């Protein structure tokens, strides 16, 4: 199992979500509004948020846990749909998941996702 975490531009959320719905075997994802900065440190970005004298850029953080067999399809789907060709499109990270537990049934491992 792998956890995929992606940071994308907010206006691309619908495109990415609709495309992820078409990935066979993906059981779900979560999205949250976040703010931060990357290499550009928010310079020249029109929609920055000034807080404590630091410029933050709004993004959406997506998280999904999936089987190893579909990781590349999920990553490529996010990359393709989130791409604008402009600086600051975001990042995708993939990390191993040791275990998963479904709270309602107590199922563990791959069946829990």
C-alpha cells in the first residue's frame, strides 16, 4: 500500500477529482485547503496571503491510500489533470503505508482501504 499526497492549485481540484473517480480500484481521497510556499516563496503570485509578514500561497492538499498496483495510474492522473504549465503547479509525494485499520469492522491491511 502507498499513501499519495499531492499539493495542487485550488482551481484544479474539480478536474483532478473527476479524473480520480475514473481510476478503477481507488477507494477514495481527502482534500483540504492549505497554504505554504515553495522555491518561489510566493513572490509575484497574485493571490498570496500575508500572515505574520510571510507570504503564503493557497493550495489544496490531496491524500489517498491505494494498492501498489494502481499507484502509477493515480500519480499520473493527478499530474496530468493538475498541470497548467505555470510555475507552482504543485508536488506529488508517494510514501509506503505499513498498515490500515477500518474502524467500523476492525479489518486490517489492504482490505481496510
